[in-house]
C-alpha cells in the first residue's frame, strides 16, 4: 500500500481552500451580490491563477467570461497581462531563491523535472509557448528560476507569449 504524504496533502487542501476563498470573495461576491463584475476582482483572480500553486484555475475561461461583459477589451487585456506577468515574475523568483526540496513538496518532482527538461531542450520556445498555449506556464517559470535561466530572456519570452495569448483570445471571442 502506498504511503500518504500528509504534509503535502495538508498544503494542497489549504491551497484549494484559499483558492475557493479568493474566488468567493472576488468573482463570486461581485456576481451574486451586485450582479456585476469588476476589473479588481478579475485582476485578483487572474494574479492568483498564475501563481504556481494555483494550478487548477483555468484563467482563459475567466478572461473570456469578463471579455463578454461591458469592459473595454484593451483595459481588460492590460489587467490580464499585468497581473499574469507579475505572478510569473514571482514564480520565477520563488524558483530562483527557494530550495528545490520545498518546491518538490508543493508541486512534485515529476512535474518540475518535466518542465526542466522542456526548458533545457527548447529554451526560449518553451517559455513562449507555455505562455501562449493553456499549459502550465507558472510551473515553467518556476523551473526557469530554479535553473537560474537568464532572467531577461525568461521574462521577455513569457511576456511575449502572454500578450499574444490574450490578443488572440480577444480577437476570437
């Protein structure tokens, strides 16, 4: 029988509760109480969704949901790009400054090793495509930080992928 890592389970449960709380206090409150959405709510939820420990949040769906409202698409894009980029910078810095042991316990060695292999093999293309496509870009940024990947290139290609992602979503929806 497989041994259960209770510390990791507790961290995951805590993060899921925190994620639900953030969603409830932002999007949920706006929608259910005021029957409207705010850019502040979107910004908070988008920022949280791009942190590496909130991997279960499909931020593209939230963006599309807000895009269909009365908000200026340019302003919504600016908020989406700014908040996701800020979270990606934090992901990179966490990877850069924290030990792999701590990160292993949070996201798992296998997930990190897969991201590391992709970065070592494809470099900037991995950073660009992980931010263009709905992939685990936070984990890729974290892995880039752990690898001490060139910060200017990591952030530039991440930002380029994000900008193109949100522009394509805006044009399609």
